[in-house]
């Protein structure tokens, strides 16, 4: 068993990575972070073990790039409220609000929600991407949803 | 809870990453990260896979659309998994092929990467690369040039395994006695190329 060609890896996971990044840092910064994610991935790719969970690996890198972006914003002292809003496919305002509110969650819950719903990962992969057990991943997602529900009602 | 989950899943645009992935190829090339660049190009003999390393053209494959996965998997395993669709890197090859198919070019100048072949096979193919446009040679003559006049069958096998057909013109090698012999891309393509070059009427 060997690694798939990088193009196959890119095609299989680009959408997941981009959705994740848009939800995490907004569409404008997501474009740069997308490039940085796959550049880093391609650099490390030949040394990757062929039996790796490639989607979780891609998202782990994407997560690191998103955190870099958020840190860079903080250094520039841009208030979080001015972060570009997420793209809305059909313009329904409630969807828009959901991700905007998700950005205010504690990081661990937000990442869990993003992996699960923006990236559409099964819990087994959420666990790999977060570096936790599957149970812990489930718990973080449900905590995130609970916190989010409260925030939206408030 | 269901509604929140649904909203989270549905609020992002679909397939927005396609353009970004195409842009990525240029960036990866700038960073020197592409070990094998490829594209699929239409031609009079059907879609061709064209693949280049930093050294040069490493593979030209017939039926590049249907067999793409097979080609890419093999290149990835034999050369490097850093295989990326990067059409711009194949521009010189595409230009020369266009000129060849329109009758304006008789020889190829793009650098070749021979790493997919070894030993006797490579010697046969290097000798084949010197057979001029519009002319032909035989399996026996190629075997002799590669240093083993008796290895006629092996010469045939080596030509059948040519990873860079057309550019390394294995279609110009015929059976002793004049029958066309086999061709990796099928006998119709061999005939087409020999006709294009004016060897066949």
C-alpha cells in the first residue's frame, strides 16, 4: 500500500479543508490559509505513513493555519467582531448567525463543531483531528451545540 | 438541536475550492514542490497523458482520460507521490506535439527523463530515439545497436514498454521483412503515425 498521488489527496479533501477554514476564519483569510495548508501538506507528504488518516491529517494542518491566522489578527489588534463573516450559500440569515456565534465558543468546542459540521467528519475522524478519544469528541460537540443554543437564544 | 446541526452543515458554499486548487498548482510549482507535473491533452491519437519531472518528459500515455488513475498511481509509486496537475509545466511538450501532429515538426527538442527505464530497455529506447522522422528500422537492428543482436524478442518487449511513445519514436521500428509489428498504443495508432510521417501512403 502506498500514498495516493498528491492530486488525488488534494481533490478528495480540498472541499472539506476549505469549508473548515471558511467557518473558522471567514472566506477571505480562508483562501490564503487554504494555500498554506496544502503547501505544508505537500512539503511533508512523502514522509507520511501510507496508512495515515489523510482527511484528519489535512484538517489538523488546516486547524494550525487557522490558529496562526487568528493569532496574527490579535497581534494586529483587530477586534474579533470585525472578522469577515462567513459566506452564506442561500442568504438565509439564521445560518449566518450560527457560524458567527460559533466563533465566540471556547476553542475546543468550536474546533469540534467545525470538524463535525463544516468539515462533515464522522466522530471517529473528529477524534483523530482533535487528538482525543471518540467519546471525548462526541462530548465536545454536544457541549458546543448546547453553548451555541444558549447563545442564540440570548 | 437538529436545526443548529443542519444550519452548521449547510451554511457554506458548495465546491468553492475548485478554483483555489487550480491556483494551488502555480504556488506549489513556485515552491519547487511538484516532483511530477502532469496534464491530459487532446490529440489526433486521442487524449494523451503528459508527465514531466524536473529533468524532463518522463511519460506520455495513450488513453490519458480513461487510464488517468492508473498512470498517476504508477508514477506516484515509482517516482514520488508529489504528483500534481500543472498544465503550464507541460506547455513546451504540448507545443511540440501540436507542431508534430500538424506536420510542422520532425524532431522533439524537449528534455527527456529516462528514469522509468533501465539497462537493455533504456539502451534500445535511446537507439530508437535516433531513428529519423519518416524512416524506419527493425527490432533486429535495434537489438544490435543495444549490444545484443540475438535479443530481438527482448527488443520488442523493450519497445512495447516505452514510457514516452511518439517522442521516442518506437512506431518507426518494424518487423524484419516489413510487417508493422506490434505497438503499445495499438496497431492503428502505429499506422496513423507512420502515415503522418509519410512512410505509409
